[in-house]
C-alpha cells in the first residue's frame, strides 16, 4: 500500500510554493483520511505563515477547527487548541479595528 507523500508537500512549502503544498495536502486528505489530522494541521500552519503572501487567518482557523471536530483523539489536538485560541483573539481584534 502506498503512503502519503508529506515530503513532497513539505518541499513545496520550503520552496515558498504554498498553493502547490496546499494542493498536496488536499490530495493526502482525500487518499489517506487516517492522516488527515496531520494534513489539516500543516495546512493551518501554511495559512498562518508570515512568508505566505496569501496568508489567511480565517482559513487557518477553519483547518484547526475541522481537525478538532474530525480527529478528537489526534496528537495535534493540544497544539491546535492553542492556535485556535490565538487565532480567535487575532481575528476578533482585526474585526474591532
């Protein structure tokens, strides 16, 4: 059985090709739902990246919330919960400004 190609997705991210990286993570989630939590976590990080000109806090938040909902026993749960708290605070401050 084939395994998910996280290396390819990570390589795209390192090159700054965030859209290609996100595309690879989408493929991984579709083909290997059992590791979807890792793919969602990585996607959330990409949307947060300061180097990503198209960073999107809302999309990042959606990735982490989906991870929490769909993978309640994930090893990424604790970190996702912390990031959700930060993103919620950031987005609420952005709305007030």
